C-alpha cells in the first residue's frame, strides 16, 4: 500500500467518523467553558505568571493554579506542583502520605501499572510501602468490571485504609474504567465503610468524559501534567485533587511536615501550567480523534484494536493488537519517524527502569515522556500490543498514523 492509497483510506474513514468527531468537539467546548470560568472566577491575572525561587513562600500564582484546579474538578482542594516528577511520582507521594505501618491498601482494579510495583512492594524494594509495614492486597476485574460482591465482602472482613483504582488500562489487555462503573462501586463501598479513602489514578482520562471521579464520590484523584491536562505545554509536574485534609497530607509528604504546601518554588512554570490547562480541552479532543481514526483505519487493514472506533471512550489510549513482535516494533518505529523531534532515530526494544519486560517506545516529543504528544509504546510480550496515545493537533496525529502505516506496510 503506497502513501496515496493510505491517504484515500483515511479520508474514507474520516467520512464515517463525522458524527463521532462532532461529539468530541461538543465535549471540548464544554470543558473549554469550564476552564475559562474557573480562571475568571479565581481572578487570574498576569501577576500569577511571576516566578519564585528558594523556599517559594507566598507564591500567589501557585495558589491561584491550585484554586483553579480544585474548581475544574469540583474538589475541596488541590496541589499542583512542578516538584512532582511524573504521574507515578504523584501516585507514590499520595500513597505514602495516606498510609501508615499496618494499614491495608487494596487495589480493586487488578495489579496496578508497572511503575507502581516497586512503590507498593509487589516487586521487592527496600523503600517500598511493604518495607515500611504497609499491607497490600488486590481484587482483579472480571469481564472488565468490578467484582462488587467480592469487594464488599472483603471490606466487611478486613480493615481497609485506602482503596486504589486505576482507570486506564496501563499495559494490560482490559478495558479502561468508565465513570459510571466508578460511581456504582464507590457508592457501594461508602455504604459499607465511609472511612475508606477512595484514591483514583486518573492518568489519560481527564476531559474525556463529562463527569470526573471527585463528582461521584472519590476522595482523592491523581494525574500527570505531561498527559491530558498539561496540554503539551507544561514541561513537567502533576496534580492531586480531593479532600482538603488529604491534600494537606500529600503536601507534607511532598515537601516536609510543618511546611507542606507553603513551600515549593515555581521557578517560572506557572504560565506554562495555566496555558497548558487552557489548551487541554482542544488537545484532548485532537488526541481522541487521532485514537478513533487509528482504530477505524487499523481495523480496515485487518488488525484487532481496543477500543473499537465506535466504542465509548474513557481515556486517550488506543491499543493495536499485532500478535506479532515484528509488526509491533515496525509500527512503533513508524510513529517515531512521523514525529517532529528525533524523527531520524529508530527505537528498539530495551530494558527500562520500573518495567519487567523489554519496552519499545516512540516519543518524538518536545517534552521528554510527554504522552499527550503523539507517542506509542508497548512491552515485548504477548499478545504484542502497541499502546498509542496523544496528538497535540489532529493533523499531526493523522500524519503520524500515515507514517506508521507506511513503515508497517514496507515490511
């Protein structure tokens, strides 16, 4: 298949997807209005773009950012900081903030993402929660949904401190978790034990559905700024939103007890965080369109995909199931060649910190590791799935897909 044939296929698929793209555009307008109102309601001014250094005392911009985030999520409070290295770091800080020796952490969405294995102690590490005496257990999903009866029976017979739910699939083959499923299980859990802290890993899911986890009863929600809400502009960082008392605990674990959220220099990042949030609804929409187009085109080329093009979307991640390591590698390499940065580089599978399998990653991004920019990765293990996400604009996402198919078809 040559480039002209690929372009024709894509144009035909776009015609079939017009109604779905309209829904995405409507959702982007909804969130744009929500973000704009939050910025206006919190009297955002140019003074918020100023920088602090050292301890970062009295950083007006930092406080405005966190008030805006709290309003966008409908939360009591928020901590949004460049001191968070990544979403995984924010999840780790939050877990260490909430849990004490002999407390029990329960995951009800199966085994968490690979980078949390050493944090929890699933994989041995002398700095893990397990090494500090925190207990851990998990209940897997069944048919891509929570096992309600099993979960409720467990919490009736065990004193659980924190329940962790990972919405996006990570490197698994399950479906990502829709907000309606969270709403149902959170309501049931709280009816049994209101004191259990419900913590949500919300990475990749922001601004995809109209309702967010805080609005259905979650106590604390965590995500990355180099994914959806950074809009491709924030150079690093993460957010945690939720109950005021829990956010204070996170702040004291991120910095130090007694000073907590009162310190943390912004070092000139405030404008990027705010501008990233401002662009996020449009960027998330572009990523969703890129994902849906990829699903439609790859299905027509004979590959299995998840979600399918007409499935309801929970996050920006698109799986292409190759069932062949060479096809996985070729597709990922094609995404790299279609990127604006390091397009001449050819990624190869290699060991990576925090992962058990060799991983191949394409990320020709302006910000290292930014998965809201077009990226694609996957572990070299059966059934050889490429996990594709992002696209700062739909046009650039489409160009990346064209190059990936060209690379795959050359094989």
